[in-house]
C-alpha cells in the first residue's frame, strides 16, 4: 500500500540482500472445472449466484477454485513456500530462490512463471511482471465543524455529493454489502461510532490474510478510519455515506514489509468477497514501490494489464462488483501518477478534493500509461471527517478517505436502483460528475452528483420499459430490437474498449441483428430518440 495513501511517515527499510524471489506460477487448466460448474454452490454463495443472474453474468472457469492437486505439488516442491493463490487468475504466489522457482517449469501443469523481479522475466518462457508499494501511516488532522441534518463534521463530504438527498429518501445502503480491503480495523469492535453497525448486525465477518486467521480487529488503525466514513455514526458529529450497508472487513496489507504478496492477498480477498455476494469493494491501498527495488512499477507498467491486483480488480468488475479504489497521494512527488490497482479497467478510481471541490495538491494524477482517464471521479479527501480507534471524531487527509466516502455513496445509490448492473452504476456515477464532458488528469470526470445519478438512472429505467426492448440478453446468434409504440431512433453498440461495433436506425419495427460474429464479452448500447437516451449492457455468449 503506498505510504502516502495511508499517511506521511516512512518506515526505515532494512539493508538486505534479497536471496529469495517472489513469483506467480500460472497453471494450464482446472481439471475439476466440470464438477464445480455443475455444482455452483460448492464455490459461490446463493447471494453471489443471484448477483450474477441479475446482471446476466454466466459462470465460467475463472469461478472454479485452483486445483488442490496442483497446489499440493507446488507446496511439496523443494525450497518453495506458497504465500497465496488466485482462482480468477489460476495462479499461486510463491517464494523461493530463483533456481527453485524456475525448476517448477518442469511440472506439466505449469503454464508459465511471472517473477516480481522484472529483470528475471527476460528469461525464455517467462513474462514481465509488476509490483508495487505502500507503507501504512498515521492519519492526522483538525476539526472542521459544519452542522446540517445531524451530519455535524461530516456534512460537507456528504453534501458535496448530494448524498444527503439520497439519505433523506431513505437510500442509505440497506441491502448492499461492502467489502473493505485494508491494513487493520483496531477499535471497530469497541469504539462507539461503530456501535450502530454491531447493534444492527451489519458487520458480517472478515479475514486477516497476513496472519492467516479471522482476527480482523487488529494490526492497524487505517481500516478503522476508512470504515468510519462509510458506516460510522455519531448523531450530530459523523454520519457515514452508507450507514445501513453491511460490511466484510479484510486485512490484506502487511505493515511490517512491502512485498508483492500483498497484491496476492488483495486478489484473494476480492475473490472471497465475490463468493460471499459482495456488491462494492473499497480499497484505500496502492502499490508502486517495494522494499526490493527490482519489484517497483514504473509508470509505463501502470496500464491496468500488468499489476496482479489491477487484473484482480478488473476481474471483480466482470463478476458484477463495483470496485472503488484510492487514486493515491503522490500528486506532489517526482512520480505523481496513480499506482496499482488504481490503474485497473472498469473501476472507479477516486481522487481527492477540498471542501470547495478544488483539486487537493497531494492527489495522484492520471492518465494511465495507456491513456485512459484517471482518476475517474473525486470526493473530499482534504480534512475528511473520520473516527479514531477510540471513537474520537477528528479529520484526516488522503485519497484513503475520498475513496470510501465515494464507495459508501455508490452503495446508497445502488440501494435505490438495485436492478442496475455494475457497469451501469459506474457509468451513471461518471455521467453525473461536473467535468464529465471535459475530464482532466487531476480530477478526472470530477465530483459526482448522486441526486443527478439517481434521476438519470430512474429515467433510463422508465425509458427502457417504455421505449425499446433488446433481447435475448445474454445474446448468442441474433439480437432482436423491439421499439415500443413506433419509436424511432438510433442504436449504437460499443465493446468494452469503447469501440463502436454497430450503428443502426430503428424506425418503429422489430429488427433482427446478427451477433454471431461478435466476440464473447460485455457490450454497451445507446438508443437515442429526439428527446430521450437509453443506455444499457448486453452480454455476448
């Protein structure tokens, strides 16, 4: 986790000779895939399956666990320690000497090795890899008091998003689950701002990946501060942006060292969140530099395709989850760009603004190395109102706080329109932002307006019911377009890269469109008439 995401102090790094290496071992297949796909409750909860069904997402081999046979053989290999595993990427994170790791290529089920040390990936049959950093730090600040609707100190950070308007309509995150991936949650079990969560059984569980146990009320205060901006509640002082959402708390950051295994823990936690049916993931963690400098991500590698955690975040989206990620606090450094996994595709990367919605000087900038807009949106991150581990209401600065403030509002918004897909949620949030037409590298699309996002979502749902019907969804060979009441307009379909694959004029009659030559995956469509526009998502099988 980038040290600036979590604070301002820096741990002294030991002067070491790194005799061991970290690497990801990728497998060729999943021999148990047929069994698990025929018995989905063996790998996913019913809530997770329902989320897939509601969003038209089919199960596939990425949902199947890593082969226990393959895992056992890796674990029994000489000199190898398995640190983590990922079913989405069909890989295990191992530690050992370079020689011992390379020896694993002799196993028939090993597809390739991906070293965290970039210089080692020039070897035949191995690819370039990525790594990243982050130090946990303390959060500091001063009081900033504003009173309205009993928000107290937290009024400004909610009102700038028009989140109070949703709250007044009783859209407070109920029915949605947020997973928080962080460094520790000291005091969440005892501090009074979290008592409401406990009283209403809104903390569902969690896991401590560095220690390998279920004690997640430990290790660090950062996750505590983060959670308070979403679920904290002290009448007249602090109200979180999703006070009635449910929460899972996962520790993925090891504050004792900076090593790419933290990315692997991150992906493992995201996979667990998926299996539990989580809707939103908030992560105020980021990676760019590790203790071993050979593992560091250059800006050129921050393209969403290299970082292990970035690829995991994009996979979470494909499973119907909205990932909300801190942009980072490197904006005033020699390397000011967002890190890992903030560079991932199809997520909401959140930068920081002040109470007047102006860019906060420390907020990491975009774009990604492949020139996608980042950050996506912004929320208050300069003197955000939080709770300490003892329950004191104070302020702190960092994109670590703008991200969960935004994530909580995403959950509250989604609770108002629960039938939206993750892709639709992300798009409505972006479109509501004040710089949507003219994004820049500092604030991206700008500060969202969740009142506007809700109005647009409700309008689009009404339009979809009244104006046009596209079916089947998922689509295989042919897509039928059925305009209602003789509506006339233009339909445009785009792939995930934003490339237009179809434009067709609809003139009041049902149209049959061949789709058999489309690549499998997710597509987005716009249907425009003279006075309305419908946006939606299609799945191509």
